[in-house]
C-alpha cells in the first residue's frame, strides 16, 4: 500500500472542485494499472463524491443542499461552539468524507461525464488535504 496527498485551497460555502485531474496524475505517477484508490478528505465540513462537473449541475447541487440542509443560525452545533457552520457539518455527514475509486488498465473507472469532486461546506476559506491510499498490484 502507498499513500499520496492532494492539497487544495477552497473558498468554502459549498465550493465544488473537480479533483479528477489530481487523481489521474497520481495514477500516472505511481504507474497503477489495476487497483483501488481510497480518498479521505481531512475534516468534518467537507465531502467527496462524483457528479457531472458542469455549471448547471453545480448550481443544482448547491440548491438541493441548501433545500435539504439549509444555512441556519439556530443549529444546535452553532450554540455549542459559538460559530455558524452547523449546516457544514451536517452536509459533510450526509455526503461523507471518503470515496473509493477502482483503477483498471491505468484508468479511473468513471463514466464519460463522471468526475470526482471535493465539496467544501465550511463558511470560510480553507486549505484542504485529501489522503489517497493506493492498493495495487
């Protein structure tokens, strides 16, 4: 097993970043032909998932998350910690902080329009770290 890292600056507030090129670079640099990548974003106010990374879909996903888990000042977490990111933690728990991606013949097993994205839900600019665990032949 090997470990790699992806470090990114984010804008927060449901900033959606396509990390597929970063992952493809790891696959190329590590010469992975067949294997599995396990990605874990460090922190409890971000998530990793897949989507069609295009402006309409990004807008729709942000709107859906705002409808399901809206920004509110009265989340119990906000009173506990005196901050305003209760919704950020809930969204992260809902989508999850990790993701598995299989690799076959040196390529990520993704659909034609499917990209891997990091979503930062926090209410401020952040520097995020994604740990990539590599299991391959």
